[in-house]
């Protein structure tokens, strides 16, 4: 059968299916933008706008579980689409088709921010092509095709068709189908023999059904379809889906689906049991790595260029090791040691091999594999003194104190900084130190005296001991390094420090750092920017991190078992 007429027929059939939604809710159609997020969750309320410290005062007697209004339709990211297709179709690996998808414009810190995830006309076409390819591919592979068939499927007849629809479509939609949906997709299944005409009616029905399901908004979006006045608890299947995508970046696994079907996601204890299991899984560990990779902007690491004449230890392999080093460190702190945010900031340990050990000044017999080593505690303390952060906030020939300071404010303390003046450049080289050149243009008595000399410069000058590739140094251009300054943490009196190790200790005890870390985790796990009504929850989790020194994993569990995560608000956010 000619592919164009088939595409036209199947496209029209699918268009009708896409409009039909359960519970009376109207889903965004493929090719249409997702329902816009209300103003309470606009980008101006999260990273990229005002941080937690600038949120308006809470009303009297706030609850930490105030639920802000948010979109009911969160489109899957390209990575989530890949993972979901892999797991739904029982593929050995993600298909990789999203590499040619229309790209998303990231809003906020993380790529799963729902405000950024639209289905444009171009992406709709990408989805259509990918779903047609995948459906044809899986039915052509006998082993994959057999794995798709639900257990206990009748051997023949209409009940066999219906059984496939109920079983497979339920997995695709991450919830049981309504009777009307079963009827519609069973009708489509029966048309497969005409639309594909391979001579095998059952296989043809499977092919067209898979193709239609992969184009459905119920597959492409993580939906919250429940209706009701005010705050309502998500259904068990909606909680399972939200937990799975937050903690594993893919669809619910079999155990989580069973828990939802048996209504075992109703209490905080039940949810924490499943969340703990997911968080400890390989996919959960990948999600924790993904959070930190985006937070630390690790996508820039492979692109770093350094002057190899000035820095002969820098080479192509180093660039590929920076991300691995920091993620191994985070894995060890978070999972191996059940560590805290303070541990991430202060532990003088890392992973090196024969290429990076000389940069750290570590001696020993190292091979190609990364090996855990203890570092000189007077020179190194945690992620802010590792090569990735230091080298990515530096030029090819010398350090970049300003952007090191901005990074600390933006990603560690959540400070709102004034907009930088356009087209400002700072001279490089010369007979003075880097610090003296920066102070000459941004210090006291200059146009940058306010923001730079009080906020940015002190945080950046803490790292003067590290050159453009992260090596520890005691001189700069022949002059002694000066890494002393003072900084007013949490808006208090400036505290004097000497170097990055002491500065990191102050950061680790600053309440703003713990609130910032909690806020960023909330955004990552919820897939949205923070709203003013999130403040109480952020402060509660920040207090767990700061005062109780709760492990990172406990902070995550606290966030995903909160009412704000498990409910939706149909009437708007609290002020």
C-alpha cells in the first residue's frame, strides 16, 4: 500500500483520537503548545529571575505544604522521550531518534522546566516520523514483537486485539484506559490490516496502534487530569508517573505500576518506600548525577580550550575527564557516604588518573582509570576547588575571577545580581596580578564599586590560588597570590577569609546556601520554576540540610513526599 495514502488515513484517525481525553480534560494536541503555566510559576519566580531570598513575605501561619498552581500537562523532555520509548518497547537501548528533534529553549536551570517544553509544528513532524519508524521497527523484529505482547493474551479473535490495546496502551499512558479509549483504539487496531496490508492482520494492528499511541498527548505529556476545587491529591497513577520522571527520568517501572494499581501510594510512608527504592536504583543515581551536571554547567567542560604553551598539562583527555571526576565524587559523597551539602562543599577528596593527577600535584602510580585520592586539605575542599568548576570559569590563558564569583552567587547562594553593563571588558596580562587588574576596574572608587566590590569580587577572589586549568599556585605573574577578603553571608556582617578552603567552610554554614540547594532540587524534581508559595517548603528542607545536616538523599525524599509534590491546585497559588 502506498505510504502517502496510509499516512493520510492514519493521520486523520490519530487526530480524532488525540482530541479524546479522560475526565473531561482537554489535552494539548500534538503540534500545539502545552497549557501555559500561570503567573505564579513563571520564570521570573525561579532561577533566571528572583531567588528565594527576594520572595515576598508569607501570610501569617504558612504551611510548608502550600501547593502552587502549575501546568497539568508537562511534556516529556527529549531524554525522557528516549528513555520512555526504550522501556515501553523493551528495546536494549534508547533509539537515539531525538538527536534530530527540534531543540528546546531551556528556561531556568534545568532542561525539564515545563514552561520551556512545547510541541511546535516542527517537533510534531519529528514525533510523527519517529513513531512511524519505531512502530515499523519493533513489529519487524520477532523478539521485540513478542516482548510487546501483554502476558495472558488470548490466542486469537477480537479479545486478542482488545487485550493488546488494554495492556500496551495502559503502559504507554502510564494509567488504565477508560472504556471509551479502549473502544477507540480497538477500532483503530482493526483498521491495521487495511492501512498496512502486510498480510498479518494482528501484526498490522499492533503497528498502527503503537504509532498512534506514540503520537498521543497522553504519551507525550505527563498529565494530571483530576479536577476539583482547590487543592486535590493526584491519583495513584499520577503520583507514580511524577515520581518516576522526577527520580529516574523515565516511565514507572513494573513495581511502581503495581504499587499504584494496588493503591499503595496514599501515605507518606508508602511514597517514601517507593521513592527510596527508585533513588537507590541505577536510574536514580543517574538522575542525581543529571541534577548536579546541569547545576554545575558540565555541558561546557568538553568545550574548554586552554593555551597549551602556558599549560602543558592540559590536553584533550583532560577535557573528557572533568565531568567524570566530579560525578564520581558526587556519587561517592551522596551514595557512598550518605553525605550532606556540606560534605559536597568540604571533602578534600577526588578522583584522578595518570592525566589529571599531575594537575592536582598528586604523586603515585596511576593508570587510565580514575582512582580516589585524598587532597591537601589546606588547598582543596569539595566541588568548588575541583578542576571542572575552576577551569570552566577561566579564560584560555588566565583565570576569570568575576565569573567564578558570579557562579557562586547564581548556583550556590541564589543571590539576585544586578544586570551587568553591556560590552564591558577587562584587560588581560600586564605587570600586575589578576586581582589588581580586576580591582582597578571594579573595586572601590569605580563604576563597579557596589555590586562587584561587595558581592562578586570577594567570592571570586577566594579562588585566586587556582590558575586557568585549576592548578594550585602561590604566585601570579611573579607576585604573591592574595586570596584574602571578606563576605557578608546571609546578609550579615562580612566575615574575613583567606582562600577557597576557608571560604567554602563559610558557604557550608550559610543558611542561604542550603535554601538555595533545596530550591534547586525542588525545581528539578517538580519540573517547574519556584513560586512564592514554595518558600515555606524550601525553608523547611533548607533547615533540614542546614541545622539537621540531613543527607542529600533525605532532602530529595522530603521534597517528593511533600503535599506540594503530591497534589495540584486548580485555583491558583498562595500569595
